[in-house]
C-alpha cells in the first residue's frame, strides 16, 4: 500500500446518500476505513480520513417533497443521524464533508468550468434510460437482454428526454486503458479491475453531466438553468476536502488520495468516471480504488422490502462498538461478500473477545494482584519457553504491519489471536500458581508474570485499530499511560513494559453472552391480534377442476411500485415473471406503502385479459385476502422463483 517512510496517507469512504438511516452495510465500509486510518496513524503516517454525505439529486428532492419539507431540512435530519452513528462507532474521521457546503459548490463549479474550457463538455439533448434511486444513466448497450431495468439494483428505468451537457468520456478511453495497464494496483481486487476493463473496451458513451428536470443541485456556472449531475458533484468531494482551491499546501500533501474505499456496486463511478473527470481537469488520479463486497444477512442481501436491514445502533447499545467492529473485520475477507448472523456474531464475541483476549488479561492481572501485590519487577530467570513467546510476539507485530499494508485485516487479526492463544497456553505450561507456593521460585514467577504483562502491552497496540476502546482499557489496566502517543514500532521491540509499574485491575472488558437467550430476546414478539370474523359473504357457485385449471396462477417478484396519481386506492406495480415483466394496477394503495412491497414474491393471475384502470393498462391481477372489514393482506410467497406455477 505505502512504503514505511511515507509521511502522509489519505483514505476515503464513499459519501453516503441521506435517503434513509444508515445500516450495517455502511457500518462495515466505514469501519474498514477507520481501522486502516488508525493503523496508519499508529505507524506514524500523517493521516487524513474523510467521510461525508451526498445530498443533492432528484431522489432527495422527491423524498423531501413527499414529506412536505425543503430538501435541506430533509437531509439535515438524516445527516445528523449519520454523525451520531459514527460517533457511537468510534469512527475517527478527520473531516465530514457535505455536498451542500459552500466550499464544495465552489470546487464543483470550478471543475465543471475547467473541463468545459478544455473542450470536454458540450451541450446536446439526452434521451435515454435513468435510474432515479441510483442516480445513474444507462445506455441501451449496457442493459441486460434489452430489458429496461437497472443492471445494478434491478429497478425499472425511466425514459428521460431533456437538454443536457455531456462529458466526453470516450475521448479518454484509450488513455484510461493505458493508465490501468501501467498501474495494475489502481483497481482492486483484480476481479473488479477485469470488470472495469471489459466495460470500457465495450465502448464508452459520453456522460450526461447536467439536468434541467429538477433544481436541487449545484448550478452549472455558465448556464444556471442546469444543475450538475449528482455523480459529477459527489465524486468531486474527494478533492474539495483535500484542499483543492482553498488550501494548496494541504492539497499538495494529500492528493492524490492513497485509497478510495467503496462498495462494489459503485466501483464503476470511482474507477471510470472519476478518473476521466480528473484527466479532463488535468489533476492526478487516486492511487487505488478498492471495491469491497456486500454484507448479507443470514445468506440474503439486505433489502428494506425483505425486512432484513440491520440497524447497527441496537447492536452497539447491547454489545458495544468494539464487538461489532471486530466481528465485521475478522469475519469478512476484504473484497468478498460477508454474512452477518446474530448467533455467529455472539459466538465470535464469546470465543475471541471474552474467552481468548479477555481471559488472558484477567488471568494475568488476577495472578499479579494475588502473588505480587499488583507490582512486578523486571525478568531475571529466563527459560527457552520465554524466548519462544517473545520471538512470536515480535514476529507477530512485524507480520501485522505487512498484512495491514496489504489490507489483509482479517489475516492481521488471525495472527494476533494466534499470539493471544499462545499466551494463554504459556500460562498453562508455566503453571505460575504452582510456582507461587515455592519461595525459591519467586524470581521465576516474577519473570513469567512480567512476560505476560509485556505480551499484553504488545497485543493492546496491535488490536487498537480495530477495537480502540478495548485496547485503551487494556492499556489502563496494565497501569500504563499516554496510549494516544503509542506507535506501531513500540510493539516490535520486546521489553517495553516498565518494570515496577502498578497494575490497575478493573472489571472484565469483554463480557460473555448466552447465545440462545440473546437470539430469543432479539426476535420481535408477534403482536397479539384479536381476529374479527370476516363479513359474511356467500360462496360462489362450484366450478370443476378443469375450469380451475384454466386459471394460470404464477409467482412474480415486485420490482417497483408507486401510487397512481389522482387516485387513493390504485397502485402501479412492475412485476418480474421470470420470462417477462408485467405492469399490474391493483387497488391496494390504502393498505401498503410502495417500499413495503418491493422485492416480495407474490401470486398473480397471469392469463387475465388486459384491462384499463384510470386509463392505465393492467396485465394481470394480484392475489390478496380481504375480510370485508376493511382489512386486506397481499399473499406473499417469498423464496419462490419468479414464474413458478401455483397449483
């Protein structure tokens, strides 16, 4: 990643979109970045860590209007929740940038003007497909099998036609390919690199970089009826915060960025559009973009519609930020998808934090308190087993540095825990409780206990980027001070614990939890509902099995839905039937919000003749149950493949 002598390091997360509260997937990305930033500070690098919020665009404007709010009022509320989450998670960002800040508006307009002056932006008319939730334009040749659904999120695309300014992406395609070839580490992991190369080689269309159909955005400097396309706006945040325009010395120190850490779904924007924007403006390209995997829940990608989006705040409240941080970084290999499961999470807390690390600390301090009255002198009587422990500790600290430089955070933690487990075994092998009974073994006992304090000192330093609160707690209980001044090199030398220091044994830092009890408590209790008998409605005339078999019932997945304007009951749904997509108009708007339906599998009557409702074609009917007492429930069959027959 960076050479040992490097004295500056700039790392960024994506700036998150304030359309809703952040979930554990955002927590995962930011925790990775925070741990790397803490590591580089520990290594002595002058580190700048940036996160923030991406606040413009049509999606935000629509959401604010739906709530009767101004866009800035809407985003202010959600951004406050972002900042509170990062505070609770002990995120150590040096700056939090908001794209609505004046400093950013100046930079975006300056970059647009510079690109325009270089002949790389021109006016034309855009007609094509747009994904509002992702704020993404899609050319026809990038759509899956010609279907007008977003290749990233699967939602239906809108056909947009409006005047627009365009950035000449294709002009820079060859230069981009040369850069990527000459800088093989620029896009990581390699699988993402290969995807992006294939994307560019398939042909780049010029990018629409302005909109006129809404006004919540930064004005194009030479044509204020246009607002800057949200991705051009958002990507520029990285140079805004680095001091472009307002702090040339800071910009010289930190730009180009060492690492943009992003989710794999936005790698394309950061590795193709962003570099070409910088090429057009004559600015250096970032050194590396790393696309991490998704965090899925119990084997399923998180989705509001599936109800499996995890709010990290209750987990932090119950188990502490350190436990969540450790699990996310230990359980998931960076670059691959990871799985969150509450039982696995709790088992990891118990085994690694409570049993291994916590137990080692408590055993060590308890013996020193009991046998040495809280103070241990320096080592005097050594044996080969001591040299084995000290050699392992120093080598672990050196491997830790190599692995963190390579962003192999899980490997760095695994090696640290090998040292922790070896230290616990060291206690079992040296039996200090037996030596304590023999007066002539006093110095040998003292040496063993010193070695345990020293290995705990090294472990506290190594775990500090991942579990900062626990690491500081270990340091304090060891009787040490000035943890904020510790550096990584202090862990690579054996013998740094000051002999004669009084320990400060406190409460256990890492409690154990009963898995069964925690899982049971986490499950929401089913609401007790008193069922009112359905209104009496006579059964219809009998039909034969042959007549019933003529009804073609199929499973479909709801891709999108919205209320039909100027109606109170009707909802327009886009449904995937496996082999085709249907539009269905259904009278369920009084019972469901659109976001409660998207992603669910439902049953439709697939061979019903098309009908017009309020002038809109409907190609099927959704099955739902109604009791005649103004209660209605759509029949969900989640887990069934679209197109499945219902028999």
